[in-house]
């Protein structure tokens, strides 16, 4: 099979709406909203699907596009979604005709993840695209209380997804076992269902780990998924894990993203891997994870991300074969933080220069001397104009404040 090597959550992703479980009424309402675009653009020109991870938000949109024979154009959380990229790539998809004449469905995944310098202006750019779009735009978000959703909710029809019922989770898991011609005991299946807490994607991942481990009759340890682990807690539980399956779960519950995990492990793995053999194995696995991330960024093949987590859990954490586990004090990654801070300062400066150049019609190179330096001198003399300048340039006040306070 062409999908044989994929992680099970991806391999068994539903292709049609009839294959989905849970949130049926909400999915029908979302489908009606999408279909309404065929005859008339609805008053709410975009849709926002909100709900916890792993409950089928993205899967339902993909299945809907297949059922309605629509071209799906997806921009996920891995894409750089700053103002420029949204105003070019997303705007182009939202306003231009498809090659085969089919209608298009645009998906912006995890919009509550827009944050920091690289995403600044992203929400404003999305609002502009929504206004100009000739195709339905569906966005997903995990956190209904995210401040980044406030402006989006004004222009979006909001659809709320809830956790999937245990009996529906069990139904899907049994179907997957049947399709893969494998078995696990009813005790294991019950434990996986209970531990998932309505997160179907997590349940499928746990089932795959259990089957691949070869343990088909041992009840797995229940895991509470309601809380996320921070940085030091992630490392402590990761290296304390007794087997690769539990190590993989620790990473799935962590607040740290894949990039941060690599940096934290690079800084601290020597505290738990203390023999030459352990260090050699650990850094080899960490290197493979880093190489895979590089390939992901080059080719945008995010299906490989599952293997990154395998290298970090089954690879790095399980390299501890001789050194006894002990509680240690972890160090925050140092040089990457300095690089990030430097990049952040340059991003802020570049954003100011771009805004000034657009407003004044002067090149970025020239506007630094003719305008920006003068603005900083004014702010040194009278800091109360900071808000006025920030609003005029449509930038964060901290961007201007940085140099004026030196």
C-alpha cells in the first residue's frame, strides 16, 4: 500500500465525511455554510472551527473538500504566516481562478498559533483576505480564549467541536485493528480509550505504539492529557521514561514544539547520558532529528514530523542504558536564544523601515537616516509620542521603544 509507511493517524485519516465520528451536527452545519457559497456569499465570509486537538477539525475539512469535489488549499501552522506571505500566497489562492474550474476551499490551520515577530500583522492580513476572497475560507483554532481570535470572530461563522465520545473512539480503533489485521486485548483497548480523553488522534497514536511494541495483552499505564508539560518537566519525565512508548507520550503532552525540544535536549542530554556510549547514541539520534527537521523545512513535508519525535523519544531518551536516572537542574538553551533575540531585533527594525518606506515613498536604505533616526531622537526628548508613532507606523510600541531607551 502507498500509505503503509505513514504514522497511523495519517494513514487512517478519513477521506469522506461518512467516515468521521463525533460532532456530526456541527459538521453538517459547517458543510451547509460551505455549500451556501455556491449560490451566494454568506454574511459571515469565513468560518472559524474551534475545539481541542485531535478531534477531527482539520480532517473534517479535508473530507468535506473531497465530498464536494473542491480543491483544498491548506496553510498550516508550520507555514510562515506573516503579513507579506498572507497578502501574497493566501490572497492569491483566495482570489484567483482554479486551473480546472472547480471551486476552492481554503484552510488556515491553527490561527490561534499566530504569535511573535514572524507572525506580526498576520491577523490583519487575514481580515483583508477574507474581505476579498471569492472562495470559502475555514480557519481552525484550539484555544477559544486566545486574544488573537477576537478580531477574527467578528467576521467568522463560529463552529465549536467537542471531544469525541469513548464509544466512537473505540469504534474507530477496532476498525483500524481490523484493517491492519492485528489484535490487542480488550483491557488494552479500554485503557487507550480512557487515556485519550476524547482525543482520537492521540488514541490512534497510542494504539500504533502498543501494536508496534508487540505487547497485545498488557494494560498500559493511564495518562491524563488535560495538562501540558513545561520545559523542565518535559525533560525530567522524558529521561525517566521506562520505555519508548511512554517517552513518546511525554513529548505529545509537552508545551515545547519540535524546534525547542531539539535545543533543550542539545543543552541538557549530557546530564542523563553520561557514558561515552550513551552520549554517542544520544547525539546521533538528536542529529537525525535535526536533519529530518531540515528536510521538512526544505520540502514542507510535515508527514516526516512523526519521525522527528521518534528520534527524540525512542532515540535520545532510550539512549540512557547505564546511567541511573537522577533529578538534575536543567539549563535553558543559550546561543539559540541569543540568535533569536538578534533576529527579533532585526525583524522589528525591518518592519519599521518597511512601513516608513511605504508611507513616505522613500527606499528602506534611505528612510533609516531621513526618518527613523529622527523619530528615535524625538522619542528620546519626549517619550509621550511613542503611541502616536507606533499607531502611525502600525507596529508594536516595543519596536520603537527599543532604541529610544538606549
